[in-house]
C-alpha cells in the first residue's frame, strides 16, 4: 500500500463563539489561516458553518440580512488570497446573497490554491460556485403544524425545546434550501460537501460517494439539544458521521464550534468534537468539546479503495428495491 499512498493533509479550524463584530471575526480567522498555513502546510483547511458569523438562526432579525454577501465577494476574495499564499484549498462558510438580492443561502465555497473559486459540478453537468445547504432545520412549532396535531411530542419525552420566541433556532427565516450535492474536483482530491443538518440524512453522502467523492467535508454549528429519555445530540454527533463514512467508504472530515455563543441574549451552546473519520468509521483525530483549537491530520486517499475491497457495499446495492425512498 505504501508505494500507492496518496497523502493529504487536512486542518480543521474548531472556532469558539463568534461576536457580532464581523470584521474582527474575519481578521482572526485570516490570522489563523496564516499560522496554520505556515506551520502545517495543509492541502485543505476547513472552517465552520457560516464561518465568520455568530449563529443567526437563533435570532430572527431582518438586520442580519445585511451580513450576507455575494460569491465571489469581498470576504471570499480575502480568504482566497490566503489560499493562494499557502497553496492550499480553503473551505469557507458564507451567508450568501444571490445575484437578484432576494434569495439567501447558507453556502460553502471552495477556494483553490491558485486563489480562484473551484467550481462544483452536478451529475447533469450544471456548474456552481458553491454548495448550498440543502436540508434547512425549522422550529418545533412548525413541525407540529406539519404533523397536524397540537402535541407531536408526548409529555413523557421531556423534550428540552421551549416555545418561541425565546428559543427559535429556525433557519428558514434566512435560508433558501439548495438543490443538491455537487462534486468539487480539487488538485489533490475529489470532494463533496454537506452542512450540519444534512448529516441526519444518509442520502447526500451516498449521492456524493456514487459521484466519486473521496473526502466529504461537513461543517456544523451543532448544538447540545437533549431529551430526558434517549441520547443527546452531543452523544450522537460523531456516531452519525462515523456511520456515514463507513456505509460509503469515504473519508469524512467534520468541524463544529465549541463553547457558548451569545447573540442578543440568545445563547447557543456547541460541543466541538471536530474530527477526521476513516472510511472504516474509525475516528483518527478528534477535537475537544469545550475550546477552540486546530486539529491536523494526514490521511491516505488509498484507504478509500482499500476499504471498498474489504467491504464491497457498492456492488451489492439493489437500487431497484429502493424506490420507496424517493416517494413523498
């Protein structure tokens, strides 16, 4: 295996809470890019979801639409300069404002080592400048409307999600859902991208793997929701992603915030645990659950082929039997 190794260095930027001083946030993340670029020389540097913003989904304010910008835009250009300077790919989360100014997305852009945006491509040939988060979470009160009943969750569950407006966490106020999962052909690897809530759905990961993704990057602002019965989100976060890696025989690289963020008095607590996960599902590198840090790891892309020989899932698939999955 050694003579066929395809080594890739990844750096995960597990940030702490962000403030509403966006310029300060951007400056600090640019400084991190320089430090990590000079010391580690990674092929990929992954920032978190909405990288330089506090989690706006917790507070519904029209003024925060002013934080959105186009792609390319001033912020992506500043990070692209760092990507070129250190000859690395930077995956940056952006609150995107569309060209017509009326549609907004939770996006991730891939900035290449030449300073240009690397386009993604859908299977039908469409080209895009970024990935748009495709599964958008909404508040529990809206879920109750969806199910057409007053109380979908039995009282015995003790679900710790208070009623609005105190605890909204509804991203549909800001973001329009994306329309699928493109592949990004970078100089070092064929990659796919998912964002936070996407991780609860196995389909995006399978779609990306079927298109040849070798690494899937998942950036999150994953919060510590819990119920009196059963597991908390913090407990299941990496379990879910280990399964996504294993069932698709891909490298999975995930980053999450760590700490408690305060936006207009609304607290958002994230539990870190950024990680690099092997195609067999093993956690190879892992961050803490309570502090900002950088996690560095060198992976071997040949382990994707090795795992698929060991566990030949794809030749054994029966898509003719899976039609129920795509029925509404």
